[in-house]
């Protein structure tokens, strides 16, 4: 019998370890989702509400609480505590042993322990450990076993912990994790605000110490990052340039670059200004005070947080209004809303550029497997236009427009058209933005960065215009488009039907249902459409289908928080 009771107590300890391990993976998972929500409490709460009965409260939690309740209140007079420990321990090992949903083998965007995340993790750990330690203290102290009512047998002489309270307390503590996280973030908000203000003060002082520095700021619904890299490549022909890397377009990202990367030798600072809420651009301009401002376009990106396209336009126009007097405003002549802002200021120089109008234009655009070729029309000082052949290693008409805006900025900075045309060949594709790759003879168009209606249409055009092999599309559709999301995805499906790819892999049944409806509405029944649950599943299917010469387009890739 001693061996039996020893094994039973060992089962309790193993089940305890399993639950703590499960809780640790949930702890990291919800921190990861909060980070992917941009540390925004409202966006995390929206995600949590969508996943309340799938991630926050799982079927395993629910059924274990049911088992505990049944054993405690309906069978406690006929079941011993040792039997309960055996039953509950086995359920826990079976239900909570893998933690697969919260510990995926492959993550698109793993949790990054930034300084902010470390501070938040520490506070959340304290909030979770307090009830956990209380549960462990009461369960292992013996006080509960000695005072238990209705239990058959002499459990307090045999078991090291009260099985009812221990496992109920562990499940309850585990359930608290996703709900304690916003509480921890709320407590940390004043701390983070103070740290942010300190970074901003330091960045302003740094810029003030460099009076000859030219600051170029770029905003727009789409294309900001691509244009930033293009301007960087062009201006490096003459200037020492510092730019924000990747999609660093928030106050803290920009301040980090200014404080850590900007040197006294730099002549130009190129900044990308992102916005998800009204007032974001004004905050960024308050830090940087740009000399040259560019607006690429106004679209429906982040419509979910802005509410309407009118609000988006008003927010983007803030950059034009905040531009220094005597500065240069570069506008996209192809965008009706943006081009109308030429009249906003009479104390700045306005430069227009686009496919069909402005000081830099494009003619005779051609795409192939090497990129894009076109004739750049450059307005000279006397008002006439000179023509210069340009070849870039990029795809899509929108990238030609992006280049024209970058060229117009270079023109405002004094570069010659021959220099711009030559430097264009050195522009490298921005990762995951219509990036052209080759893999085992297969042409891959990687447009996995957050998709938008214009970019998606251009990507489909690129898919159909290059290569002679079969055409394959992999997409989960578009997000963050608010009330327009379903309509835009349905129209995307209609464009897919018109493009007639050989195979379409839709990632996520619920997310892509409007795309599927759009394909069917436009007579796309003959297209081979398959629905998969994840990008990893899509890639596995692709590996058995694609052959050398085929062209594959990855259009958008949602973060882990959107996995179905």
C-alpha cells in the first residue's frame, strides 16, 4: 500500500507540474497576442472577445471544472479523496499535457522580450503568482484535508495535498491569466508614458543639436516603407543618409533611431510616419519637424481604427499642415484626395509626381521576371521634359508610382535625372512587398506584408504578367478594413476570378469566405480553390503541387493572432 500512496502523491506532483507548465505557455501566448495588438488595450480586448471561448476559456478548462464539481458535490459521499486525486490527476495529464494551442511548433511572429515587455511580464507574473502561491499554500498545508467534510477515507494521513482545492485553484488561476494582463498593462501605463516622454525629449534635443540636418517625412495609407527605401538609395548618391529601418513608424521607433543611430555626420534623416488613430501624425511631427513632407496616397488601411476614409484623409493631411514654412511638399498626382492638398499651403514649395502628371512621370511600363522597365519623364528647369530609361527590380504599377515620388524628392534635393536613373537599378525590393524570388525553379512573388485593395490588385497583375508556367495564389485576404472588409475581400475574389490562376489556396475558412463568394460570383467555378487552416498547411500542399516554371504569389500573411 505504501507504494500505491507514494505513486498517488507522485501523480499529484506530476499533475501540478503539468498545470504549471500549461499555465506558463498560456502566460507567454497571451503576452505575444498583446504585443501583436501593438500594446493597445482596446485591440487586445477585441481579440480576446473573439477568442473568449477558444483561447481564454478552453474546453479543457470547462470540462475539468465540471468533473471537479460533479465529484465534489454529487459523489463526495461515495468517493474517497484518494480516488478523486487519481481521477483528477489522470484528466489533467490527458487534457493539459500537450499545451499545443499555446505552444505552436512554428510561429510567424514570436514574442520579443523588449524592455517594455520585460516590465509588463514581471508585473503580470506577480499578479498571477499571488493567487497561485495562495492555492499551493492552502492545498499542501494539510489544513483543508483535516477539515474536509463528506470525504470518505483518511485522506489527511495519506495525501500531500487536497486534490479538490488544488486542481480547482490551479484551473481558476490559469483562467485568470488573459484577464490579469490588461490589468497589468493598465498599472504600467503611467510608467510607460513617463519613459516615452523621456525618449521624446532626448530625440527633440538631438535634432535641435543638428541644425543643418534635412528631415524627410513620409506618410500615406500604403507604400511608405517602399518609398523610404527608394529615397534612401537615391539620396545616398550624394548625401550621408540615416533612415528608420523596416516599418519603424511609431513615436518610440522613430525616437529610438534618432537617439541611437543618428550621427553628427548625417545630412538627411528619412522618417516613415504611421498612424492608426487620429492625432498620431501630429505627435510625430511634434518630435521631428520635417523639412520635406510626402504623402503617398489615401486608402482604407486601418479603417477599423479610424472609422471612415474621411478621417484617414484628415489625419494624413496633418503632415502637409505641420510641414515647416519654406519646406517642400511632395504629393501623389494620381491620388485625387492627395493632389487636392496642393492648395493647403502657400508658404511651401509643392512638387507633384505620378504616372500621368507632375514633375516626374512614367511612360511605356513593362513587367518581366527581372522587374519593371519604363521611361521616366523628368521636368527640367525650363519646363520641358527629358526622357530617361529606368529599370527597377520591383513589380507592380504602384511601385512605379512609389519610385516617381522618390525621384521627385531626389529632384527637390538637387539630384540630376541621370543620377536618379542609374541609382534606380540599385534599389532592392523591400522584404515581403512584391519581392521577387526564385526557389528550385519556381518564381515566387512575396507580397506577404499587410495587404490592401490597391496592392492586392497590382499583385494579381504581376502574377498574370510574368512567367509562362501555372499561376498559384496563396492568401488569407485583407484585414483592418472595418465595415469595408467584407466588401473589399469579395471584390478581391472577383479580381481573382478575372485573373484565372490555376490554383488558389485560401488560408482560413471564416476569414476568406467573402473571397470565395467573389470568385464564384464572377464565374470562377473552374478555378481550383482549396481552403487550408494555416500558412504552414498551404506550404505543405504547395510543395506537392508546384513545379519549376510555376509562379506563386503570397498575398498577405496574417499574424498569429488571426490564426483560425
